[in-house]
């Protein structure tokens, strides 16, 4: 990640150094002072509490409608402490995604191993869950994971052929929109139970890093939403 940020800074010298780069250097112990507050670290590496304090300091920086280095500090530190999964690359969001920087691909920020693990838990849930809502959620999660991994030739809701190189960000967005209809039981969305749509939506958002909590926990239970 840091190498990718450094490459971006080299290509955009007018914007270097970035808040993302400085935050990561501080987190690695290569800066004596925090990037926004200037506070010295208490040890060789900043603590979780110090990282959160620096995020708070960065959030108080005046913006006046502009993107400032403090924004990069916030995104990098939130990513480093696991509060958010969005990849903290500077500049405009890449339409092709930054998944390759974190073991994923395209707009997918999860590794194949993570996706397979969630799929395994959801398949087990289909067999063990007592309620129909739980089973429907698991079914939606399985469908998305298998579609992403190439084990399913049709998309989970729209039932369209899988793109030859795998689902793109556009495909995922269209599938999520269709799953909204399932969740609300609108139009053709009635072909599946509401919880199936909720499972699809949650799984897609987790794959893209929009939420940090997977659709299945390690106890094999679905992360049922209150939609």
C-alpha cells in the first residue's frame, strides 16, 4: 500500500507528500511526531489510542470546502486500525478499483480465501439454521460468493450470465439494486424472500469494503440486518 501511495506521489509531485503517506510513515515509526497534531509518540510505534486521538485532531481541521491532507490522514489511520476497509489511496477513486493492493481484485477488497471462508460458513448455515429468514440470508450470501469466485454462471438476483472475467463494479451495483427490490418485495423481487436480498446486499457491500463486518460470523451465524 505504501509503495502504491509513493508511486502516486511521484506522479503527482504538486500534491506530495500526502496525508496518507505521512500517516503510514508515522504508524511505521518513521516519524517522531504525529502528522496533524504534532504530538510525539509515547513509544517506538503509536498506540491505538494515539491513532484515534490523531483521527480526532484531523477531523477538527478546517476544510472550507476543500480536500486537505487531514482527510488522507483520517482515511489511512481508519484503514490501519480496522475501523474502515476503504483503501486509502490519494486522488480520485479508481473506476477499476484498488483490490489488488490488499489481495483482492478490481473493486473487490477481499481475498479469495476470505470469500471462500464466508461461503463455507453460509453453506453450513443453510443446513443448520432453524429459521427460514436465516436460511434465506445464507442462500443470498452463498449465491454472491459463488458468483464472484466463478462457481456460479448466473448472477444471484438478476440471473444474468457471469462476465467472462468476473463481475465488475457495474455488475455488482446492478445486482445490489435488484436485491433492494427483493428486500422490499417490489416487482420481480418477489421471486426470493426478503432476507435473501438482504444477504446479497450485505455480502456485496462487505466485498467492496463498504462495511467491515462479514455477512457470516465465525460461529456460522448470519449477520442479519434490520432492513
